[in-house]
C-alpha cells in the first residue's frame, strides 16, 4: 500500500508503508533492517539533498531503523522531524570520538591510541578534518556494532539485501580507489580493524577533501 499523502509531505516519492515484518513482494529477499549515517558538519549545513537521501532509504526500507550519529544536530526541531511525525523510525544519537577509540582495545595498542589522541588537538583545526572525523567514526561504529553506513548524498535505487555484508564501495570509475561512502560490515571485521590501525598510525597533519 502506498500512502500518497506522504508524497505531499516529502516531495516526489510516495513512501511505502508495508507494515512490520512485511517484505516488498517486488523484492522477495531478506533486507537490512537498520541503516546508519554520520554527520560531522554543523546543523546549518543540512540541505534538501540529505532529506531526499533519507526519503530513498525509507522508500525501499519503510520498516527500517535509521540512526544519524551527530554531535551538531539537535534531536528535535530539524528538517528530520517530519519523518518521525509520519511514523518512521529515525533516531539522532551523539557520539564520543574518544569513547569510540577506547573500544578498540582488542586490536589497537594503547600507545598507538594515546599518540593519536595527543595529535588530535592540532588535527581537528585542519580545514577538512570533518571529512576524516566522519570517516573514522563510521569505521569505529561499524567495527563495534556492524551494519550499513551511507553518505548523506547517496540515494538508494533498490533495497539492500541483508546478505550484502563485508563490502566497501569504489569511489572512482577506474576502480582504483575505495572509500566510506557506502560500507557494510559485520562487527569486529579484521579488515575494518586493519584500516582503523592504519588510520590511527598515519602521522599526517595535512588534511584535504580526499
């Protein structure tokens, strides 16, 4: 059943409301039930592009829980309120960067962690640090609890199957560079742990948009 009044609320997409546990008959495979985002930029940078990204998520995953991790977006009085008011399961959660780092004791040496935290004070002043913070937070959360992470400027074209795990997307058409725009991993994945170790060990005070 499609609620066309939802299209009037959200824009062009007539969002689906299938009921708890009901699978879209046009995609008869098991689908993920949780999708996560990380937003590290100020609240005034939120645009309609992010809203349409969420529209696409709820269009294909109407019963999913969507979690936005952000320390800058309030839980109420934002452009995301309308999703909650319409009955979709969206939650905004704060994160602790240092707290997430402390959860890496099983694979990250304490001296590595302490050295990274010591450098952090100067790193956060870099112009594009927010990009790298978002990337690291994504990886740390996925390593801890697993699941699917998306960039807020991506738009789904079909439901994500639950079997779609331990994958990372290419960022160039030449398939020579991977990124965190779309990542789906099980918790405590060794590849994620290795990437986090390498990122923490990277002694680089110059951050650019890449």
